[in-house]
C-alpha cells in the first residue's frame, strides 16, 4: 500500500472492547458504505469496520458525490442496535460527537458540529457522516455509519476548486501530516464510548454534549429541504434530533431534514 497501511497497523494498540475487533481493509473501493452493507448482509458482526485508502464512488447525503483521495480516512462501521427504526437517525449525532471529541482532544482543533451530520473546523467541513440502515418489522436490523474525514492532504491540491472555500483538512489546519492509524484508533475508542452511553442512557446526554460544539445555535440560518427554503434563528436541537427554528414572524418550527447555511438574514 502506498501509505504502508495494513490491517495489523490499524489493530495494533487498539483499546476497544468490540468496535474494530474485525477490520476489512483495501486500497481502493467504490464506497465503504456499500461494502460494509454487503458484509452486514453476509452476517458480519456488530463493530465490524470497512476501511479504504481511496473511494472511487464515495457518496454523502442525497447521493451527493464525496471526494475521497488518498490521505483521508474513509471507513464504515456496522452497528446492530436494539432500536426502533425511527431512532436510528440519532446515530449521526453519536457519530458527530465522537469525531468532534477526537479532533479536539488529539489535535486541539476548534471543532464545530453542524446539524445534522457534519463536523467543521473554522466553519469549513472536515468530516461528513452518512447513515444507512436495514429494518425488519420497524426494528433496526443493522445500521452502516460511514465516516469521511479529510486528513493528510491539502484541499487545494486534492479537491476540486469549487470546494476550496468550504472544505478543510487536518493537514491544512495543522500544517503537517498525522498518523492515520493513531487517529483511527482514537476515533474508534471515542465512538465506542459515546455509542455505549447512547444505548445505556439514551439520547439526552449525547445531544447535550453535541450542542456544546454547535456554534450555529443562536445564529440566523437558512435550511434548504428540496425546493423549500426556510430562514430563521437556530434556537435548539431537540431530543429527537430536530432543528428548532424561530421564524421572522415569531413562530417556531421543527425541521427534520435539510441542509443548513449559517449567517443568513431571516
């Protein structure tokens, strides 16, 4: 492998109990989420992780293209939570919190969470999260959580020019490369702890901690959902993961789906 990465190097020193005990690793794959879904269908255990150095057809929400060059951390986790299907989307907040805590604790970055599934540094996207699930009788059979983290590359050298203003990487923020294995291991350890807290104690503690990183709260935002645009003050994210907006006329609206832009006048 061009970076010398191997499954053994990802495993070495990993302190988790169950997450990442089984790791599948390839140099290149179309999408780690698609690959992990195939593994789940074949009976892969909870906590199995699929990792690739490059994704050739990585995707984000709404099937948007996700550029995944060499030097990033592109992986998907198989989870099998005992949850109603309606609660599974809350796992994007679990994931975002785990990523935010890891980047803060490892690299002292000024990390922000943005509703519902992005992690930013200095208002630029550094990580995206994609949750996909299979259900049976309104219960979750498995969930695949894809995490795409921009790490050891310069955005201006690796990504299209139209992304430069809104995207960053760890290398761009720190001015140096970091050890992917260390980042991966620390992130899995954080993820396991946050996920177990969610499953044991519920969502309230998770969203409370997630909101500590949510600098968009208290600011004017625009939410785009399909053809609809809604402007208002981002007041809160509730215990069901909905964004609470206060509109210009004083009414309050719960938003369940959409893309948020910060700093838009209502």
